[in-house]
C-alpha cells in the first residue's frame, strides 16, 4: 500500500459472476469505466467466478484440478479480452484471476466470499447462455449473500455486430 496526498491507496477485491463469455466482460468494462470517471485511486483484484458441479466420481474429485476445469470451460478469447481491458485500466487493476465455486449450499458460498475477501460483487441482468453442462450460475448465491450487497449490472447484447461473440466486442 502506498500513500498519495494523504490518501491511502487500498487493494480491494471485486467478484464478477461469469459464464466466461465475452458478454460477461461487459460488467467489468462498465464497473471500471465508472471507477475511472470517479477518479477512484484504489487498486482492484478482479475475480471472475463461475459455479461448477464436480459431480461425485471419486476419480474426478481426486485428480481434477481447478486449472484443468478452467481450461475446459474458459475460452482463450475470454483471456485475451480481459487482457485488453487490463491494459486499458492499469491504474485500477492489480490483477485479474478466474475461479470456480464448487459448493452447493449458501453457507459454503458465504464462506467462499469471506475466504477471498470480496469487497464488491457484480452480476449481469441477462441469463447466462454459455454454461457448459457442469457449470451453474452463482447469481442466486450472490443475491442471498448477507455479507455484501451484490449489484446488478445491465448488459445489453448488440445484435447487429458483424463480429458478435468475438474479441471485437471488447473494443466497443
């Protein structure tokens, strides 16, 4: 932590509910744009989280890592796109990471929120369309969470884009 004009720059954590689609990055763009306009001097750890049902196979539970799951459900273009956003707001972003929540109870989700020290949480108004069969939406857990108030971000999909669903959407 550094001090600047008697103001302590803090590092805070923002959780964003995601399905690892480019549309879910729109939430991050809107949040960072607002913080930039407000001249926010804090640094933010951005945490994209999706729910994932590990199933009940002993072999899968023992030998599957978060990394292998993320490689399976997170497209490369998602990583490329958040790198572009990271480069656009270097003064606001400390780091961007992706994670999965594998629990199935509200209490487990609340404990997860506490463990990763979430300060702010955001989710989209639109229904997640890009979930794999093992993924689930964590919006319901965010809405019921008593530890912090998750904020809904209105995201709209532009239908007339020739590059819809591609990296070009990040630049809009």
